[in-house]
C-alpha cells in the first residue's frame, strides 16, 4: 500500500493527532538540513502536526505526557535511545485510560550515539529511510519494562523500552560519557568505557528472583535485563530478546576471572556472548533484585540510583510501535 494512503486512512479518523519530539543535540552536526527535510515530508503526508524541541534532561517525558493528555495518539521521536526512553516514560505516566494508552503509536528516527532500540528494527541513522518506514509502517504492539523501587518509603516507577543494566553496565555509561570529548559520539565510546568499567566494578551482594523463584544469591558483577537484544552501541547482551513476546531475556555475571573476561570480549558483537560459561541467562516476566546496598542502574542508557530492593515487570502490549 502506498505511504500516502496509509496516513490518509489515519487522518480520516477524528482522533488522529501527530506530534514530533525533536532532540536538537542528537546528530546536531547536520540538524538544520535534516530538519528541513523532515518538515517537508511531514507537510507532504500530514494535514496537521505539532513539533517540540527538548531543552533539558527529562524534557521529552514532560512533552510526551502533555501531548497524550491533550489527545495526541501518534508520536514521532527524532533522537537517540535516551529521548525515546523519556518519551515512553511520559506516555506511561500520563493521566489517560489504559485502553487509550495501549493505542498510542510511537515512531522513531534514530539520531543518537548507540541507537540500540532502533537497531533491532533495522532503523539506522539513514533518516530518509527511517522516515519512509514511519510513513509506510504499521503499528504493532510493543512491550515496555517497568522498574519499581522505593525512595523515602514512597513507591516509584521508571519505565524502559530497550534494557536496564546493573553493575558494569551503568559504569560503562559513566566512562563512555567521559570519553565523548576525546572520541566523539561513537559506539567506540561504549567499547572503551566497558573495558574501563570491568576493571573498576566490585560485586554487589544480591538475591535474584525470577517469576517468584529464587535463582541466585551472589555478588552481582554485571546484569543486563533486555526487552530488546542490543545495548552499549550494538553489543548483543541478550540476543534472543524480543520486545513483543511479553518476557525479559537477561544475563547475570558474578565476578569473572581475567581469563574469562578476555574469552568473552570477542563475542561482544557477534551474538554469542551468552555462550561464555561465566554468563548465566535468565528468562521471565518479573525479576526481583534484593539488596541492602545503594545501587546504580542505567535504563536505556539513562543513569539513576536507588537504595534497596527493586522489581522489574514486563508490561505486555503496553503501547504500539510503527514499523
């Protein structure tokens, strides 16, 4: 079916409202030219739309929440993993009925450093092709992850669309960010950041439960819980993860030896990382992490921390993704 026909069908419904969230710091080198192209394509396909630029950390969450609470049901994100993650948090925390939330349509033009969520769908920094996919795409149900934790006795939630990492994962993000001025925004940031992190991370004593059953009581060196398979700029930590199947795929590592680390390195990008014996694989729709320590995590590359226990739930068919 022709792309114009698909959007013409959507626009014939009274409820169709398209909004675009743009992170001007993502791929900013060519932003002016690419933004001009984006506007031309939007005007070609849509009779009405609205755009907003993000201005600070967390702004996409506020914008997305305002959009959907105002009746918007289709959001196109122009940015990286962090921008789409913030957008999802805005959708999931908006004061709207659950049935309406499940029909929110989300699209993506990847413009960040890692672009791990888009990688699963074959979306690249080729913004012209990604726009073609958006205009000619179909909306399909998408799972969203939810972290539940407590802060001063108050229950809090953080949502993620691609993955959440503990131990080496968030420390890698810290080092990768420090390396940006020297290497630039490139997946090599994550590789060198990872190498630095594995020599600095100490094990965190945890008890791990999957779907209510205890499976580990050990020192957590690193753990990545995947809704999607990629993280860290293309590392396939959970190669079988699929953000449509209602379950998480996770990998858990206790403190490895230096020899085990060197054996794992060649498998970072080839999809065979979980073949390394020191890596334990997990599948489940609910994962609980019990610890008495303060813990740092990264949700889709965004750093946060909390003290004590956390619970991860996979929300099946939470929203829709245009692909």
